[in-house]
C-alpha cells in the first residue's frame, strides 16, 4: 500500500524533489496509462498547497479530452490552440500563467481558478499524448520553480509508461 507522506521541506525545490521521488515509487512497475494518470493526479493534488484542480487532458488524434483528475468536474473537450491547455499542446511548450485573467482565451472551467501551469506530454516518437494541467485559486501561486517541478514530475510520468 502506498503511503502518502507529509512533505515538510525548507524550500519549494526540495519539496518537488521529494514529490518526484514519491511519484516515481508510486508509478514503478505499472505501465497502464489510466491507472498511472489517476494515481499521479492524486499524489500531486494532495501533496501541494493551494491547488483546486490537477489532471490530464489526453489527445484523441483530433482534440484534447479530459482524463483522470482531482478537483471539480471540468470542460470535456478542448481544441488544439484553444485556452491554456490547447496552447501548450499546439506549441509543445509549458505554459506558466500567473494570472489567468490576463491570458487571452483562457477557458474557465472552474471560476475559482486564478493561476495555471500546463505541461505538454510528448511520446518518444514525437506524438502528442496530451497535457498535464494544474490550477490554483491564488493569483501568482506558480513561479519558475513550479514550472521546473511540474516538468520533472511529468518526466517521471512519461518514463513510467515506457516501463
Ligand atoms: N483553464 C484551462 C481549461 C482546463 S481547466 O483549467 C481544468 C484552459 O484554459 O485550457
């Protein structure tokens, strides 16, 4: 049984380092996409402060479709290029949005969301798997340490799928 240990660290970077270790342990030995995505969303959502949504949008070959997540029910389909998620998917670059009100085209699934990070998930052969999306109800909740931390976590997720 996986035990979610409380993360109490001096710095945000150390906190992410420990969370990366926990995520690696949680996903080790399992390659099922939905199982890993569900557990990954749960461990991140319950290990970081001030999040109101954390989850996946998976690419179905045409658009992004909501996948495993923690938080309130969300928009189901997002076209490439639309919103923060669609922008991350199309540009294949992590989107760090400190204030969603200043992001042209932001899709407000939950009116509480004020800040967001979306990381594109690219398979080894270059195909788009989807995106990883975290929302916060606090403006300026996310900074460059969060961008690096989320990218490190997503690397663990993608690594686990390869087995
Ligand atoms: N805000 C996102 C939509 C997804 S929800 O945040 C869960 C966007 O603009 O793409």
